[in-house]
């Protein structure tokens, strides 16, 4: 009799466990995928952050065919404002992983914020897709295996710009913000220059509005140099082109820089023929994803998509491509295996996450500025696409 009672009890326990497992599996199956997007809603890089947010949401919609679903799971995006402050970004990411239980995060806008956030991803063992923060150290000596970056890095910017400027007989001085973005950018640019001569590096506070003192030091270093003389500017936000007010032409000095957002490129109209290399301009890439993004953006905003809109869109394409391949499994170990070496379509064409440092290898665009009355900004005319395989982007990760 006792044996029968124990058998019955065991059957009930087994049934309960089985029901619990089924219920747990059903819950897991219906679970949403939560993504934290942490970016500069406010602060000095607010314009960049807004574009990234627009591109990211537009990209999720495009990549999921308008369903915001992947592998039967609903994608939910939680947005947070880091205000461009490293401590704020760090605490917001910890809260997103810990309190909000997000599966992965995307962002931030500024490099110092990204560098503060990297250890948080490692501590919580969850993926952080960096977009658009650009400092080399993010996928370099500060990197960990939970970090993937869809945005370009300083080396990609530098190597591409060297294509335009690195010629024998050219003397260059750099002007950059005294920040991780500026210093990493100059370091990478110096390494990429092989034929031209670099004579001076000028670092100024990120919020500089009066460029007189820095500009005079640059002029003094360049004015007596023979041949072509160039000030190469690496700057985010603000208007560093005020330096042109110092009558550089009198000393035969040119300005060169990379691409930028359209409002910043209004200043480029002063410099017809100026050369550089851009991460993106809506008229350059020719592929179905870019065509779709441009059409959607014109439809929604009656204006073309901008520099960082393409970046946000690319991050969304990477996330959805990975989640489709993992059948909706957003656990870090599965995503790492899925994303290492993964190629995905973007408005810039195909990108591939390099296995060694999870940096997205991608094309850049050599341009020359043309003044067109139809546009408020200096139009970067494509000289040629610099493909990923043409750029020997250093692996700076030391782990």
C-alpha cells in the first residue's frame, strides 16, 4: 500500500515538473527580445544621436519586414539618454542589463562614453553593439569579447583619408579635439601616412569655439614649408572651419577633413575641390538597402538620410541578421559565435565583423567637394569607393 502511495506521489511530482518545463519553454518561446539603445538624446552630440536613433528604428523595421519580430519574438527597444557623459552612460548600461533585463545594447554616440561602458558589458556578460563611437581603443586595447562595432573606427577613417592626402611633397599639420576620438584619430592618421610629412599636431578642448590661438600655431608650423600645405581636421560637433577666417590662403594653406553630417558640410562650400574620405553620403553607395533607406527617409522626413542615420540602420541590420541566424537566441555566447565573421547587408553594402576584434570591415568613400546651388552643403562627389580589402586596418586588440 505504501509503495503504491509513493508511486502515485512520484507520478504527481513528475507531472508537475513536466508541466513546469513545458510552461517555462512556452514562456521562453513567447519572450520578447529587449534591446537598450543608449545614445546622446541631449548634449554636444545630440544631432548625431538623433540620426542614429532614426536609422536604428528604420533599420529594424526594414530588416523585419515591418513586423518588429524575429524568430517569433517581438523586438522591444528601450531608449536612454547618456547626455554625452561617461558616468551616465556607464550607469544606464548597468541598469539596462541588470534592472531592465535587456538581452543586448546598442550605442553610444561619444567615444568617452563608450570606453566607460565596455567593462559593464563584460561584467554582465551581455553584448554591446557600438554605434557610432569611433575611437580605435574601443575595439583595441580596451576591447572585450562582448563588444561588436558596426561604426567605423579611427583607423578606417585615417587610412581612407590618407588615400586622398598621402602624396610626396605634401606637408600636413593636424587639428583635433583633445579627446579619445581626436587623439586616436591622429595616431591612426600618422601611422597611415607614408609619403607626406607630418610637422605638427594641435589638440584643442572639445568645446572650442575660438580657434585663433590654435590656428596661429598651425600657421606658424606650415607657412614656410615648401610644396602643398594642408591642415587636416578631425573634429566632432562645433565649427572648426572657423579657422579659415584666419586667411590661410595668404600662406598657401589648404584645409582637408573627412565626411560629416549635412549641416556641418554647409561649411564645406567654402572649400571647392577639398579632398577627403567619408564614412557615408547618401548619394554614394549603390545597393538595394541604401535605396530603401533613402526612399523611406525622404518619404518620412522630406530630406535625405544623413551620416549617422546610415550607421544606426547598419547596427539594426547586424542585430536582426544575427538574431535570425541564432533563431532568436540572444544569449551572449550564442551571439558571439554567430556574429564573429558574420557578413550583413547595410546601406554601405556588405560589412563583415572581423573575428579578432569584432570591428566591422567596410568600404569608405574618397570624395572631392563640389559646389552645387541645388544643395545647401558642399557636395562630396565620389572619386572612388575604397573597399574594405584595400585597407590594412591594424588589429589593436591586445587580448
